[in-house]
C-alpha cells in the first residue's frame, strides 16, 4: 500500500476528525479511502448513465416487457431451487 500525505486547513482537519469519531472509522485514512471509493462509484455510475443516454433506444418498457421480466425471474427462481 502506498502512502500519501495531504495538507488540510484546521477546519477541514476538525471535520475529518469529527467524522472519524462519529461514524466509527478507525483512522482518518479509512474515512478518506471510503470517500475516494464512493467518488469512484459515482464516476462509474455517471459513465454508465452517459453510455445509456448515448445508446440507441431499445424496446419500450411497457406492461408486456415487465410481464416477460417477471416470468423470466420466476423461471430462474424455480430452476435455482431445484439445484
């Protein structure tokens, strides 16, 4: 694991310390790692949303589509229960 040192103004350092204590993190590093992971997830979700927005329209999600989805889910649940 690599180490990274950062400088924070006193107000941000106090905020981080408060979050560590109130939210049960062991260290400020754990808190910062979680913030970074959440930002990675947010960026990944944005990429997926943008890819979906740029893709060609698919079939309409009408009542028939949802009924077909329910039927596939039921069939998969029955098949999985037999294993």
